[in-house]
């Protein structure tokens, strides 16, 4: 029974807390008849299992790594995928930094197409829950990643810079510049992670049974 359900289902990640099950259900209904959409909390995001009425819609997600829901990019993979298959989708990653404040992944669709990214994600601040000034881009292979980093990319006449994921810790979470300090751009006291999670859950009424 479980295997039959998985064959009709997708595992979805990177769902912001301000989205609801109803909104995500509607987004996936563009690809087939959805019979169930169930959220689970995972730190400051939701994950979801989205089940279709048949197995037919699942095949298209072998090549589709993400969809847009109200401008936000949600990562997807067939629920039957093994861990190794899921890990491949996060194996080849680059970071594009310097994007303006308060934009969504939908605003970067042209850039994603330009560099042949399979999925993109702008991380949300753990404290303010606003978009950070950089975007993670996932690629099909090392070759496509390397080719992307050879391209000069800009957004609204603003030059963006390529970085590896291990350089993110050195990017300013306010302006996106390498080596700049967030405390210099926007000084504020540090809050405990557990307290901040509670505030986020309260702010977005995050938890089960959201419609």
C-alpha cells in the first residue's frame, strides 16, 4: 500500500512558512489531479508529500526539479526516489550573490534559464524571514555548473558574483558582498535559535492542519 502511494507522490522541500497547504495544493494541480497535500515542519520551512490520483503526473518530475508557487520556488522529487537519487539534485551547486532585497525566485527565472539551472532557492533569514541577498543554483552536472560560472550575470543592471557554497559563511547576509560583515551593514543583537523558531511559528501560525 505504501509503495503504491509513493508511486503517485512527490516529496517537496523549501516551502516557506507563509504558504499554506491549500496554496501548494493549487500549484501542483497544474500538473495533475492532486488528492492530498500534507505539510510537516522542518526548522524554518515546511516539507510536504503531494499525492496525485494516478502515477501519470510523476514522470514529468524526473526532469523537473522545482515549481513556482506564488513566486516561490519549491524543490520537488518523486517520493520513490532513493537517497542517492535525491542527493544528485543537490550535488552540483553554485551561489550567485548580490541580488536586491525582497525578491522571489520567480524574479530570477530569466537568469535561471540563462545559466541552465535546474532549481534555484533564495534562503530566508532565520531572524527576519526576509530573502537573503544570494541564491543557490542547482545544476544537472559539473559541466553545466562550470559553464554557468563562465557567464557574466546581472540583475536590473546590477552585477552579480559567483561563489561556491562553502563561501556563503563569508558573504554578508545584508548586502551579499564577500567579506563584508552583517553587523557593519545592519547591527542587531543575536537571538537564540530556539526562541527565534518559536517566534516564526507564532508569526505564521505554522504547524499542522493549515488550509
